[in-house]
C-alpha cells in the first residue's frame, strides 16, 4: 500500500472541459469529435471519476479486491456497455490538451479514423484495476488492465508508469525502461504534478538501467530526477547504491 498515497494526487484532475468546436475532415471522409458534454453528462462523468477515487480510497484501506469488485468494475461496466461497440475510436482524456492530442493523432493516422474523446473515468477505472492487481502481485492481470487504459489514453504518464512497474516486477527491464521513458515524455501533458511524475519516471528508468548493468545511464537518470526535485531521497539513495556497486567491483 506504500504507493497509494503517492498516487492519490494524480486522481485529482479535472474532468474533460467542454470544447467549443467540432472539426469535420471532409477531404478525408472522417470526423473528429471532442465531446462538449451537456450539463447532465458532465455531472455524470464527474460522479464516475469520484467513484474511481472512492475505489482508490478502498485500496488505501486495504480493501483491494473489494475496490475491483465494486467501484472499478462498476465504472468499467457502465462505459463498456455505452461505448464497447462504437465504430469510432474512443479516447478517455484528462483535459483539453490530451483530448486535442488524441484527436489529432486520429486525423493523421493512415488511414484516418473517426474518433470521440470523452472524460477520464473509463481509463481511470482500468488503471485502478491494474493498480490493484499490481498490489496483489498479479502482474499479468495488471498488464491486461493497464493496456486497456492506455488504449483509451495512450499518452497518459500515470498509466505508463504503472504498466512500467508491472513489467519491472516481472523482470522485463527493457520493456519497463521503454515505458518509463515514454512516461517522462508525456508527464507535462497528463500529470497534475509534472515534477513528481518526471522524477518517478526517471527513478524507474534508473532502477531498470542498474538491472541492465548500464550504471552510467542509471546515474544520469537519477541525477535527472534530482534536477527536477533537488535532494530527492530515493534518487540519492540509489546513487549511493551505485557507488557501492562500483566500489565492490573494484
């Protein structure tokens, strides 16, 4: 449960704001829709986000399976019923920046695809289940759920970090490293605390790089975290560990 408190802040992000425009790509025979929710649908989406937050609080209280069976499954079931058979590509965004990013990705895809961007609750619920499975050391199940979250929000730093953690726990250092690197790239777009997310992603990279015996690169990753958050204790501790490894190797 030691990771849960660090992630509670990440859930305190706004539901997707209303977008004033709807773009139609007539020359490509496709449309891009950034959903401008009605007051009723916006209220419902906010309630869904709060339900996911309630599930995280259950995790904090040690009620891991209950969080999966209750709030997380409830939100997932509701959105799968509504959007599971959609012919459009559905994205689940935290805010306007990533919403527009996902819509643009659909527009430039080859071939271009129709897309609809909704609020964050659906992807958050998949993340919640993935996080819970990670806490139970059921990493393969966590990976399945986190992949679902990233299918809806492919640039979300929090989901990338959690998936990287699952692969790290399985000893898949290269896959984990790649995901942590992507998380660092997108932290400014999708994280409420970009500095904390950058540091977390860099620490994850450092751990993987040590396991891959790439100590100089690991040091650079930890120093990168320290540039963002001076005197960050975990990075300082890992740098001391690398120093001891080098001293032991002679």
